[in-house]
């Protein structure tokens, strides 16, 4: 009898803690060695910029996340949160259009993420699982950190696949400061197999891998002018 009551209480507690359709995030293994990154947009409305890069972990279990955000706006304060959202940023850069957090296991928003049990958090709640950004962890205008997340997949078609979604950074008062889309990053030696998931478009949200055109232009014009500059320097020397 006593045992039965205990069991009943335990069952009721479980039911009230999580909605019945919610489930824990399973650890992902066998992740293909692929990299995706999301770059924050070039918005007039905020100084905040950054890039978040996610690569399969070397053993294929989960992913490695590299975070670099910079130039946090002075008119806002933290703690800043950042999440993977479930829809992409449209070409107009509207961060609201990314809808809610990536939450394929239906954890919902009511229970705050407990970072000691990350499998119970919304899959896309990266700052909930791995730390919010406060003034204390911004050094020289940058917030940088690296960590492993065991629950995200680099394999298209998996429930936990994030590579076609978006990243949103929120201020302490929840305002969506900036956002950007994940795109695939080709391996360092490009092969025909490593085409981006999406054709690069001339939008505000460039594919993170393509070098900025300005830089290419500057480099190639330097390449053209420097022999001429050297000739002129030689001429100046002999004259
Ligand atoms: C993953 O791919 C990158 C780039 O192609 C390579 O440098 C790296 O060694 C690979 N990692 C593993 C664990 O195979
Ligand atoms: C968030 O803070 C900014 C800057 O102080 C302010 O302009 C904005 O109205 C605030 N938004 C909300 C939802 O409180
Ligand atoms: C941004 O997207 C949201 C949600 O789709 C929409 O309600 C809102 O009107 C859009 N804002 C602008 C400025 O287009
Ligand atoms: C940021 O700094 C706060 C306060 O020192 C600390 O509690 C938190 O763990 C740090 N977060 C990260 C992601 O390093
Ligand atoms: C994160 O990893 C990258 C590449 O391994 C390294 O260059 C960088 O220093 C690391 N950043 C931090 C904050 O540990
Ligand atoms: C992302 O890809 C998954 C397949 O892995 C697909 O089911 C989903 O609809 C895609 N989401 C977006 C926003 O394109």
C-alpha cells in the first residue's frame, strides 16, 4: 500500500513536471564531419555582430560549438541569450520571422533550462545549456567560448539537425538584437561534394565561407599594383 502510494505520487510528479509529449533529447552519435556557421546580419539597428560555428565532434558524438560575438550595444544590458530558432531569417533580416526556439522534443518555454540536465532543455537553447553572456564574460568587446553539445546533429534529415535553421541573439529584456542563418561551411580543401546547403544569395546574410568580395578585390588589386610600385621605386633609386 505504502509503495503503491509512493509510486502514484512519483507518477503524478513526473506528469506535472513535463508535458506528456515532451521527451529528453537523446545523445547523438555518428555525426558526419560537417561544419555549419551562422553569421549575424549587418543591421543598422544594432552594433552587435558575431559568428557561431558548429562542427561534428571528432568522435562523432554531438558537436563542438565555437562562439564569437562582438560589439554588444551599450543601450542594452545582459544577460544576453542566444538560441537556434526553428525558421530561417528572411532576406529582409527580420529576426521575428525566425519564430520560436528549435524544440523538436517539445520541452516548451514554461520550465527554465537546467544546465545540469541539458537533455531536458530545449534543443536550441544554447545559452540556457552552456551559459548566458554577461558583462563579466565580455573581454575586449568580444564574447568568445567553445563547448561541446551532445544533442545536436550535423546530419540532414535527423530530428536534431540544425544546419538549415537560424541563430538569434537576445538582450536581457528579450529583444531580438540580431540573427543569421546557418549555412554549411565547405571543408578547407574545397571539393565538388562540399557545395553549400543553399546557393549564396546577395542578401544581408552572406554564406559564412565566402570571403568578403571587398577583400578579394583589395588583394588582387594589390597583386597588380605592387610590381608597378616596385618598378617605380627602382626607377626612383637609379634616377
Ligand atoms: C573533419 O574534416 C576536416 C576538414 O576536412 C578535417 O580537417 C578533420 O581532420 C576531420 N575530422 C575528423 C575527426 O575526421
Ligand atoms: C528593451 O530595452 C531597450 C533599450 O533600453 C528598450 O528600448 C526596449 O523598449 C526594451 N524592450 C522591452 C520589451 O522592454
Ligand atoms: C517581421 O516578421 C513578423 C513575423 O513574421 C511579422 O509579424 C512582422 O510584421 C515583420 N516585421 C516587418 C518589419 O516586416
Ligand atoms: C559569465 O559570467 C558569469 C558571472 O561571472 C558566470 O556565472 C557565467 O558562468 C559566465 N558564463 C559563461 C558562458 O562563461
Ligand atoms: C576556441 O577554439 C578555437 C579553435 O580551436 C581556438 O582558436 C580558440 O582560441 C578557442 N577559444 C576559446 C575561448 O577557448
Ligand atoms: C530543415 O531540414 C529538415 C530536414 O533535416 C526539414 O524537415 C525542415 O523542414 C527544414 N527546416 C527549414 C526551416 O528549412
